């Protein structure tokens, strides 16, 4: 099936790329993607103790972002643009019906 395509308000065709993965090993839990997401796609959760490095002294690193509702992603890419660690993976996908 072909990837989903759309049009801008001005009539320009584009193919949105939807979030398909979030690398929690590189995520620093800064919350930037959560703040810019216009949908309820992300959730900040506490890291499992076995995922924490011994050098994690900063309280901010005790949390990690997770995908709460990836099916609600509209493909705007705002999350990837603000992520300082490039944790997000996006792909052009067919419309899920």
C-alpha cells in the first residue's frame, strides 16, 4: 500500500512521516517532544533501575520518554526537530483504517 499523502493549505502535496520508534537508551527525558506535540503521543515515565547508568546523577535523567499513543501522530515532525539526542524515528506510512 502506498504511503499516506496530504496537501498543505496552499495546495502543495507532501507525505507526512509518522513516529514509529523512540530510542529510550539515548533519551535524556528533557520533555521537549512532549511539550511541542500537538497530540497526546508521548508520556514521561521513570526509567527502570536496570536501565540507569552509574553516572546518572542528574534527576532529569531518571525519566525517559515513551510512546503513549503513536497512532495519534499526525506526522508533523515537531518532536524530531526539538530533540537534542535524535531519539525519534519517523516513516512514511499508509493510512491505518
